[in-house]
C-alpha cells in the first residue's frame, strides 16, 4: 500500500522513499522509509517536502496537545523544515 495515497499496489509497484535524506543524515532504516507508488513518489519529488509533511502530520494520533506538538516537531526535524 502506498503510504501517501493509501491505494493498494503489488510490492513491485512501490518504491522506498527516505523521509530524511541520506545526505542530511537519514539512513536506510524502517523509521526513515515509507513506501510510495510511482505517482506519489514523483509528486513528493516535484512538489517538495510539504506534500510529505502534510501526509505525515495527518497521521498523528495524540490526545495531549503537547504530545501533538512534539510529534509535529519530530516530523519537521526529520524533513529539515
């Protein structure tokens, strides 16, 4: 499944995408990779980090506003924004 548009694809139709680039210190670890379909992968690379930021932000589940802010800041840090 694409982790941006939530459509289902066979595994060979998905590509890994680094949340924090390798050049910025991100590694090839599961916590730094998401699976994207070709369309969403292109969208992220052409539209910039904000597409990915909005998608990751929409997945935050937090009852406490401070926890929400902490998670927002972690996403921003991972994306270098």
